[in-house]
């Protein structure tokens, strides 16, 4: 492949871009993949700490889970997964509670010993009583919706402060639509992804998945390369799959799309969590959760058993231009602004398709990103 001789340019070497590139290359297309970071795999990038053997998730925990057989069949061509099953505890007032809310969470919080049916009736009665007391008939915001679903005590303990830390605003300013339902389980089942047919952690790390996907003679890879620095050298015939921020692409000329960001404080310590993730529900704890990465390596008991942990604390952060965008803030105003950027993109880059979480301005789990990438590649090949 010559310098820029390709049929497709994929901007962004995350899981979406890698999937599209692999499928196009498999169909005989010449693909160049670029990323302005110095590593593959986007936000699922992981690396092995040489001293401990712990696989560190650079941008926070990623647990692969899916109900889609097509996606599982595709991704397992490139790596084997271990049998990790994700569970999460949330700390509130110094105590740990299973999350999502289940029968044990309810009994621990209320100091009761209710069975499933009794607890279900109890929570319904609490929610109804609190909604009536507060005059909530048609919930107008996140807070009113939460209280109307589970009652004030459960809402205040596990949802209010965590959400307000995450979004850096009052829960009353957030749409009720965000909280269509709260996954309350009236059983002792504490699996986080309860409906996932498949879940686990890649045995050789997430980065290896992308390396294997891009190991194709029809694919070229260039890291540390910004699209803006090479766009003028591209042939007009090259189709572009752009997996970055569309507002940044146009230097925010229509305004900054609202994003939330994160920062991580990482330390090597013998004072680990004792489990993979603990959420922090209380307002006086500035971070939302902590990660102890060694507990994902259930296929390597010697790594889990060692005294040392690598713990990362996750702090929500306001997005700044040029910083890392993690979560789109989905509301009517942001959707309207994104739509205007789409039109601008069509005018200035008629050969460009926006994709991935950043490009599509969507919060997608990994399996959804892969599904959408497979569909895009299929459409492009048959076009």
C-alpha cells in the first residue's frame, strides 16, 4: 500500500473502526487506519504491568458482555475470553450494598428480612407514599422519576449523589427520560449484566483484540497521526469513516457539543478493593467508583492472589476543548446541534461517514458498537 493509496480511510483505531476496517479488508478493500493517539484500541486500550502481570484498563474498566450471538461469534475469532462474571458493590455510609438494587440491597438498607414478594410490595408502597407526599404525579425530571420508581430512601442512598457527581448538576436538571426504569431485582442475584448470554475479559487484553483484527495485508496502520494534518493529501475517491468528534473536526464553529469527561488517579498498592469495582454513592466522596484491575484475571489465579493491586479512582470531569470526550449529554439541544454538524459534514466531506461513539454522538456498549460497525461494513461492501 502506498502512502495514502487506499479505498477507505478509517479515522480512529477503537473497536468500531477496527471492526469496519477488518470487514472491508476481508472483502478485498484497501484500508488505512489512523489514530492520533500513540496506541491502538481507543478507550478499550489495556496494557500489562510488567512487575505484577496486571492488565491495566487505561481508560477505566471494560467488561465485554452481549446478548447478540452474531457479535460474540465475530469477536471470538480474534481472542479468547475468560469466565469473569461482573458484580458490583456500592458503598453508602460506610457499608457495601449489591448493585443494581436487589433483595439483599433492600434488606440491608432497611434492616429487614423480607422475602421477594414482600419486598416488591414494600418498595411499591414506599414509592407511592413518597410520590404522593411530594406531589409527584407526572415526573418532570430525574429526581422525581427516581423517587416515583423506588421511593426516597433507595433513591437518596444509591442514585441521587452518584448521578449528580457523574453529570455535575442537580438531578432536578436531568431529564426523566434518562431513567426510564431502575433495574430492581427481588432476588439475591447480584450479576450486573443479568441478561448477557456471554461475558468475560479477553485473556490477552483488549489491545490484542484490535491488533489481531488489523493484522491483514489489506490494512495499513499509522499511529500518532491527526486527520487534519493529512486530509488534503487524500484522493477524492477515498471514502472516510470518521470515528472522532464532529464538533472538533470543524473547530467547534457551530458550538461545542455537550460531553462529560473523566480523569483517573492510579496507584500501585497493597490496600486493594478486594473486588474489581466499588461504586461510591455518597456526596462527600469525590470520585464515582474505584477499579482494582487484577480481579478481572480470573484465569490467572497467581495474579489475583498477589498482595499488590493496581487501583484507579474515577473522577467525573467537565469536558474541555481538546480533552477526552467520554459521554454525550443527550438532550433536545444537543441533538439539534449534532444534526447541524451532520449537515455541515455532508457539505464539506461528501465522502465521509461518521461512526463510533464519538462520531455518532451515542453512548454505545462495545457489543452495540461492533454490531453497528458490522452493519456499516456490510452496507459499504454491497453498495
